[in-house]
C-alpha cells in the first residue's frame, strides 16, 4: 500500500514539474520579456550584421571577428551598471598577460539605437585614458546600430533588455566569441578576474565551448532590473531543496518499510 501511494505521489510530483516546463515552452514570449542573460553556448552569432564604429566607419562583424573576441552590451548614457562593468573590464585587461590586438579584441555595442558616434567616441576616450595598456583603434571598437540590428544581435546572444522610460533595464555580462563568431563562454556580472577572462579567451581561440558556473549562479540569483543588481532567489532554492527532500522522504518510507518486512 505504501509503495503504491509513494509511486503515485512521485508521478504526480514529476507531472507538476513537467507541466511547469511545458508552460514555459508554450509561452516563449514571456521569457523574451525577462531581463537577463540566457546563455546560447555553441551558437554562432549573425556575422552579416553591420554597425557604425566610433570612428564613423561601417563595420561588418564577419570582417572584424578574426580572433577571440570579448563582446559586451551597454549604453553610453547608462547611469547604472555599465560604468562599473566597463571600469572592471579595463582594470582586468591591465592585469592580463594576453596582448590586446594580438590575442583578442573587444566589441562594445550600445543597446540604445538613438545614441551617436560622438558619444561612443567620448566614452571610449574616457575609459581608455585611464588604462595602462595601449589599445589601438581597431582593438576595442565602440559601436552603435539601428534598432533592428541591435535586437537581432542581442536576441542571438541571449541578452535580454527592456526600455523603461529613457533608460534601459539590463544585466551585466561579457560574451566570449571564437574567431569564427561562436559563443564559447559567458562571464556574468560586473566584476571579472584576469584568470577567468584569460582562460575564457584561451578556450575561445580553439573554439572550445566551456560550461560556466554562471548557470548555477543564475539559478540561485535573479537580476533585479529596478535595483540594477543580482539578488539571491531564496524561494527558488527553498523550492528545489523541499522537492528533493520530499522525494527522498517518500523513497525512504517506501524502501525502508520494505527492508523491515524482509
């Protein structure tokens, strides 16, 4: 009797979990509206997209992505996490052994299609003037694009943002690309360690797609667009722990009872 009830309970529990997943699959538009970074490891970005560089020249991704590339999305008038992200990136580059321009390059793309190249150039000069490492013009490109192109590249990389008034709610992340434009690694957050970035670039040079601890962190932490920070998702963690405990408890009752009878 216990065994039968336990089996029914586990089936019902699994059915509930699968139903939740099914709802999410049937409503993909709800996911798209969320703010955050949804990893697409192994996907090659659309390389035929064209942007305008900080020097006013048109840039086609296929023509410039020929080495490991650090791709990041910001907007140049951002009052939130963009500044600490870019500051951390410049400081990390200064502490790395890899040579920018030879071993890797950086592409910064604004998610605000209304921004212009004058602003992009000014931001570039502000950040690069504080660096110890020399950065050539074609080593770190600061780019702008039209709305459709920006939406295409951000959707292709799983970078979901939302406009709120004159600002944009978005998460912080570095997306590492191989020389052929394949997504090989995500570094999520606004602070980066030289070792992590160097290893990500080394793997990207060989086209290796590496698992990332950010997947676990993103499960335990949710991005709060209003507070512009990552917060611990206590309810989600408790839910998983409770579910696992219930399954363990039911299995214990089932097989424990069986052992005693034998």
